[in-house]
């Protein structure tokens, strides 16, 4: 593998089918999905989905040389996935696994205007992905290894996550900085019933950068609070109820479990960052910041940039790509969270997972142009607003 590569992105990969639902208003959702009803929608967009595609190809569009490692079947959908991936670069798929014994994963993504997206998903080849499907010889040549969506990859959460632990243990042995993203499991599924506290306690000592959503990590580590917020909000949309105190407590717990950098995705409320002390930052591996002291003991919260939302598919993965791009470019924590929400905002201006993502320099120029962000007031002890950087600073460091 060429030394030009900076990152490997591995894990969940599928084919996304996204029908255009631009004419479907929020009050018509139940009618559209009524049994026996035919509803007219627009043309479908076909694209690859999951973090291998969403985060990996977004990194590529942002100028980070990235190698992808996913698993597909030797079927029509697998050929479509391979063709889409290869269209972004002929060597992007060199680390892919094609297994003729399995079927390729797919997702039907419904993303009506003004409504959070929802999915119909078939796991397929992802359920057979194991630690041996990662090319560690390729990982040893890069600075960053990112893995995504173990809750919808059966072998990654079985047996208390032994395969997931093995992936990160072996990746960390190469000297690469390691990064992990999650997904919210179906509560009625085997993943929803898995012992995520045990899985994360075993895995996170090998994880440098952890980037779940607040919903995902509450479900996994504090189901009581998750259920309480769900009931209070009368559904999954409980982001308005998330407080700085809750984020501080959860991130502290994750750092105690071994993570060096915690970035919690907050949907339309932005991104929260918490970092460990300097000695932990210095142990991050090849993508360690050149100034570990500047990254140590940080607590930041940035809101989203203002855009017209067309679709939210892949927005979290794009946000992660923005953050990891900034880390690999050795930017400061404040610049990294700003880049993250900027890339995420560009993503939601398109219906699919990638076409909204702009080149890195263009994204930064848009930020520098005075691009407005959403405002929020944090009435919490120890928090102050940094006008120059347009973000909130917590008690971790001023």
C-alpha cells in the first residue's frame, strides 16, 4: 500500500436506496405508509451507505487519502457497491472482502422533509464480518484506523464483543490512532439486548477517539436515563432535553474507560467534545496532535451551521469525517469541532449521503465567510460562550 494513504475506514457497508420524498409533508407520513396504499414518490438515489462509505468516501472528498475495508457478496448489489466505491478512486476498494457465500447488505432510507430519517435494513454480509476481515498489513501503513457500526454487525457484539476487541487490539498494535463510531440498535434485536457495558469496557481501552451519538451511548451505558428521556419526550426526539451536566458526566465515564477524545453527536444541537489529560493524548498513536497540551482537558460544545435541510442520511458520518480530517491535519480542538459541524451541514443540503460534502478548502472558506450558526443558551455552571470561536467552553479548560 502506498505511503500516501492516511486512513483506513472499516466496518459496516451497504447499498442505500433513497426515494425522493420531497413532496411528502409531515402530516402525510402515516397515509403514505398505510397498508394497501400506493403513494407516488420521486426518483430513487442509489449510493453506498454505512461508515465505510459515508465516512470513508467523505474523507476522500475532503482530501484525506483513505482505504476502505468492508464486506459484500458476489451478487448484483455487491457489484453496484464495488462500482460506486471504485468511481471515487481505483484503489479505494483494495481492502474489500467479496464473499460468494453471503448476500450484500442494503438499506431503504426514508428521509421526508422536516422529519428525521428512518430505515429498512438488511445486514447481509456485515453480520459475517470478523476481526480476520481487516487487513492489518494495510492498517500498519496509515496514521488513523476508523471502525463504524458494530451494533449492526452480529459478530462484533456476540460473546461480549470478543471480535470487536480483537479488531481494536490488533489495530492499536500497528501504532495507528484508533477511532470508533456506533449505531443505535433495535431494542428488540440481539444487539439491543447485548451487554454493551461489558463490550465497551473491554473495547474502549484500545480506542483513542470515540464518536457516538448521545442517544447511542445513553442506550448502551445508561439505559435508565435513556428510557426516562424517551418517556419525557414521548419518543426518541429527546435531544432538547440533553443538558451540559449529562454530557459532562457521560464523557467523564468514557474517559475513565480508556478513551482519549470523546465527541458526542447531538443532531441539530451540534457536537460536544471532551478530552483526557495530556499524558493520554500523547499516547494516541500516529495521528497524535503535535501539541498534546492544546488538546488536553478540553470541553467544548458547538452548534450547527444554518442550512436548508434536504436530507439527513449520513449526516453523522459526514460530521465524523470532518472531525477526523481536522485531526489528521493537526488543527486545534476548536477548529476540529467547527470543521465537523461544517461538513455535517454541507451533507444535509443533499438527499444522499455524499453529494453535499464539499472539498476541504471550499468548506473552510464557507466557514470563514461568516456562515451563521444556530444559537443556543447554556444556563449551566462553569460554561461560557467564546464569541471569537463561536462555541461554548466548559469546565475542562478555558
